[in-house]
């Protein structure tokens, strides 16, 4: 489970990429609207009450797997947690307008390259620090297809019955509905990958 960070020690750049207060507030509002307690959510999601409380207060960055489990209990699309403004209708995205975002885990920065208004598919350029991962535990979510191409470094994709190591130039395709996890196995080399997902996830 991710380590809780104090507000005094939290890295400013990481805090901007992971909108802790925004995400925590929306999870709390959704829980209260359903009349559930933090204990209810924790029990149904297989987490601890203290962890759910810390996420709602914006004191920890959950793994993407934990986030999906909480959202499943609340009947909440994960994408809705990160909406901060009206979605631009333009079908063009300029690189200068793209900013790094965190969707959970440690050492993972995501750059959404496709238009936010396009929900049929999404292209995400993901930068992964040495040892970085969206989370160690497997996760799954609805969707038709994920294709990942490693551009730099290496990534390790873990499934229920096998592990696949990819180097720069390698590509993998899989169903996001199958439990999986991935991460950068290197201790000193960052990785960059391009993810194509159908439909849009974030």
C-alpha cells in the first residue's frame, strides 16, 4: 500500500501532477451521496478504513488498482475524478499544452496526447522512473483494447499466468479487462512508453 506523505514533505511537482485534494474530495462526495461510511467502502474494496480516509483527505497517492476498486464500489468512472474544466472541443492537441499528470502509483507521469473530447480512443505518453509503477497489485477495468509500445528503456507487463518484458521498440496488445500490472524493472534507467487505449480511459 502506498506510503502516506505529510503535507510538509510532499514534493510540489508531484502534488501538481496528482490532484490529491480534488480526487479525495470527489471520492468523499460520491461516498456521502450513496450514504456509505469509509468503513463500508474499505470493506467492499478490500482496503483499510485508514487508507480510504487518507485518500479522501488527499494525504496519499493510491495505486491505480486501489483507485479502480474504490471507484467500482462508488459506481464512479475513474476519468471523472480528474476533470478540472470543460473539455475542449478542438480535435488538435499542441505539445506545449500537454502537462504531466499522475493517475496513481509512484514514479509515473502521463501525458495525454489525444484530444480530451475524443472518447473512442486515447493516446498517452507515459514516463516511468526507475522502479516506477502505477501499483504492484494487478488491476482490471472495462475496455476493449490496450496497445503499448516502449519508446525508451524497458517495461515489464505482469499477467495472471505470465510476465512479458519489453525493450525499446517492442509492442504489446492486451485486454484491460484482464488483471494486469506493469512497471519499470530497471534500478537506474527511466522508461517512456506510448499507450493506445480503446475507449478513452482518462
